[in-house]
């Protein structure tokens, strides 16, 4: 998991007034890293506006992404937890964890997604991640280490 998600790409207890700001905060991590351009963040928001909250793929979790395009400079992933969960208009609301995915093509991200999905599909992991107090703790939870107190 460490190869998929870099510690520097994790932000804990971000403040977001709504789903758009949550996507902007997650996208900003990849903009700062030089992986995506700001226009990709707008594309992610536009996708939700046009297609609905399809990115909320499980309770409490949104996978922010858009189609691969020239705005993605290198495939990368960022994760943020929200201080206060936000509503996307999904049955899986409210969302407290947003994973932002930028991909340069339509196939290279599949391995990344399957690795992340394996980890996150256990709902208790999502709860633990949403309560994490540090990037290190998120990485421990995602790697399956069990020395994190319950």
C-alpha cells in the first residue's frame, strides 16, 4: 500500500463546507505534487455535476476522479479525511474520506484501484481511516498492521 499512497499525499481532518470543496482539497494535494493541473480538479467536479454522486462508492467514501486527459501529468493518488463529513447526495452519505485519483490513461489505474479497493472494502477500515489522527496512522491501517488501538 505504501507504493500506492505516499505519506506526503495524505491530509487529515481537512475542513470542507460541501462536496465541491472536499474534491478541491483532495485535488489540491495532487496539484501541489505536480501530478495534475488545476483544470483536472474542475473536471472531477464537473463529472459529479453531470453524472451525479457516482464517486461515493461505499459508505463514507468518495473516489474523486475524471477521465484521463492532458491535465494529468502523472498517475497519482491522494487521500484526505474530513473534519466534518459532507453530503454528496448519495445513499452512502455522509462522506468522511475522499481519495483523489489522477490517471494518464484508462488502464494503468486499474492495479492502483484494485489495491485500494481491497483495503477499503472492509467497512471497519473506512471507519478507522476516518478517525485517524495522522498520515502515519492512515498508512498503518491501509497496510493491515494491527498495532493501531481500537
